[in-house]
C-alpha cells in the first residue's frame, strides 16, 4: 500500500500522527481498448489545442478561467488556501454513525498510526467503540476539501469514510415519485412477513463479484477458439401490477420453499 496523505487527527488537544491509505481496490477486469481494424492499442495523448503537439506532463499546469483570463495555480497555492487542513483532520463533532445516511458515503480509507501516536490511536478506537459514536471533521485531500467520518473497523483499526457535502446531493423533486398513499393493511402485513423471512445478519463475504469471474471464463474460452453459448436474460416484465396481493403471497411461499430446502 502507498500512503496518499500524511498528517494527523486532531482529537481535542491531542494530535494523532497518521497516514491515509485507500481501503479498496477494484475487482473489475483490466480491459484494453483496441482499434477494431488491426487490434492496435488506443493511446490517449495530452495535446496543445493550437499546435496539435503532445505536451509532456511536467509542462502542464492547472488554471482557473476568470473573466476570460486564466489564473495559473502553483503547488504552494493549494497549501495556502487552508494550510491548517492540509496536514490535520480535526474532529469537530461526534455523531451516531446511524445518523449519517448512506447517500453521503463516498470512499473508505485506512488510518495507520505513526511513531508516538499508537497510544492515542488505541484510546480513540476504544472510546468510539464504547460510546458507539463516530468523529466528523474536514480536511484537504488531493486539492479539494473533504468531510471525513472516523470510526473503528474490526475492533483494531480506524477507518476514515470520505463523505459527500450536502450540496453535492441532487434534488430529486423533479422525479416522478409515487404519491404518499397508505398501502392496504393486508398487503403491508405480507410484505413485512416476506422481509422477516429473508432477514439475516449481514455477512459481506457472501457477496462476490461473480460477473468478472463469468466474463473471465468467456475470455478464456474465446482464447481457445471456442464458441461461447449462454442463456439469454429473461425480459423484464413491464406494465401495471394487476394483483399485488397474489404476487406477495407467491413471493412469501417461494421464500418458505427455499428455506425449507
């Protein structure tokens, strides 16, 4: 793993030196783009729009267009904007994790304690565990401000979840949302029974990226020159639900049959 941020967590008057590491990696297959005519690799180049010539990365700068004129930013300008947040993630509030809606969650990171910060790190894990709270604060990561939620993970490490700002969540009022009409009591009772039938403790290890595995099998078969035959997906039934109660009852019965087998 390679650290993407090096600083400290501000916990009251205590600073805990930490490094941030990405906690996830993609399970998607790494597919290359090729020219259909001869299977040559497609390359992307950074070119000057006026000259059409390629520009080396070290010669590229970032700028902001203001009043038809570009203002070029230097590396030190990013640190000047919020210098206190480039190296310290100061916990400003503690909240119940359940109060943070999942729509705000963006990306998880692991926090690794640095020298002389181990005791305070363990203290924060234990305090958060016993209070069942999570720390919320803001910091600067990769040239942009971010909200971070710090919480224990597996009782041995702190995880930083990057959160979206409230203004980043789109307004859904323009979507066609069903009117707030109460469902029929009998239908609601069966729906709740169906939920009860399918309820169990969440186990993330049960869920696998089976699509990538299936796609890799097809790739291996094609590599051997085999013709791949697969079942076609069943078309999705559309249209008005004629008898919701009948469908609920059938779903409940189907769930019972699976549990019994």
